[in-house]
C-alpha cells in the first residue's frame, strides 16, 4: 500500500527539518518555486520592486517559519547582485534531493519478499529521474551531494508523530543514485543508508545525507567564487543534467523561454533564479546550496547527534 501522505508533504517537512536542524544548506525554490525560485531565506520590504518583476504576487506573505536570516533587496535593482554576494551566507556546494513516496509491502506475494522475509518498503526507480540524477552525480562529483530520500513510515498517524518529534531525518532512508544503475526498484526496512536494489537483488549501502553535508561544509572548495557566479554555474549544471532527458529538457526550455519573454528586463541574477525554479518543476528534484560559514562548524557535532538520535 502507498504511504497515506503525499510525497510533497514528506518533502516539505524533511526540507524544513534540514534547514532548521543543520544550518548547512540554503534553499532555492521551496515555497516560491512557481514564482521566482528563491524561498524562505529571502524577504523584502520593497513591494514596488517585486510588483515590477512579478506582477504583484504577494510572496512575502508566505513566510511563517524561522529560517536562516535573509536579505533585504535594495530599491536600486542594479545593486541586487552586490547585496546578494555580500549579505547572504557564502554558497559552497550543490545538494540535490529526490524525494520518494514508498509503498509498504505487507504480503508474501510481493515481488521482493524473498529478499527480506518480512514487511518492507519499496519505491520504483523511474528512468527519467534516475538518468537526471546520474548526470547530476557525474557533474558535481565529490564536490556536491545527490541522493534519494524516502520515509520509513507510511500512515498519517506515524507522520504526525515524526512531525511532533522533529525526526524526519532520522526516520528517512537515503540512497545515492549511482548505486541503482541498472535497477528498477529499491527496497528497505529501516532508516539510514542500507537497502536492497532490484530486480536482480543487490545489497547496497550509501552515504548518509547529513554526513555528506557535514563533509562538504568543511571542505576547502569554491572559497573564492561569488554567490552570483555560483548560481550561474548551478544553472549550467542543471541544464546539462537535463539534456539527456528529451521530454523534461523540452519542457524546461519552453518555460524558460516564456519567462524570458515576460521578464525581458529582469537582471541576470533573477533570470538564473527562475531557471533553478523551472528545473525543480521539470525534474521534481530539490536543489539546495550548501553554505560555507565558519560559525556553523561549532554546531555540527551537536546537530548530527540530535538528527540521528
């Protein structure tokens, strides 16, 4: 049976916990994916600026949770990039998460029952998602993280208990896409990184998302690149990852062209931000920017213990 809650509900709550719990990522496109591509870490006091570019969309009303401190956009549009580079945390690496809604397999007639001998969770490895994630993994290499994420619970009651305990991360299973090359299904029974890939059963163990965020936050890469340049480079990376997916790339290109037609005067940075939002829509994959901030390092060990208790 499919999980009683929607994939989007799991995605939103896992994302919130990652943002509030780790302070290692900065999220483009969580709440504002249909409008701009940058969400709750940004806020504005200049309504006229956004009415000019976004047709009066009241996006500032959508913020009701505590996230990383954000940026007051300047009234002068040409000062936007300078403020973006100087007033936000330093962007350091890309993190991509593909959220999955699993089935709870409870009958002995289930295809993968012999691998476990008892109840287990399963999700299908979809070809279009897998190829996009493989391309992303190849592009970011060891300087980013790409992962599937899926809950280890399936009822609404269990969902509520996990929510109350703020324990979506320790009640999730993570898998690196390259571990699933040639497979059509992924099965697991517990949180963490251990699973069996199918159809020919193969034991698989991946890296944990929190471990990877911690490693990348402390690495020395990209120390000189500006945030605006990092965003532009991320746009090139996501477009390259979509090229092998003809249907998704066609949709992505069409939407970007339409937005370009209606946002002809938009600064380069804003165009790049809505390119990221369109990628999320076309691929279904969440993108985060890993943050380089020395003050976060003091919190890492405590965060890791809390998230994984």
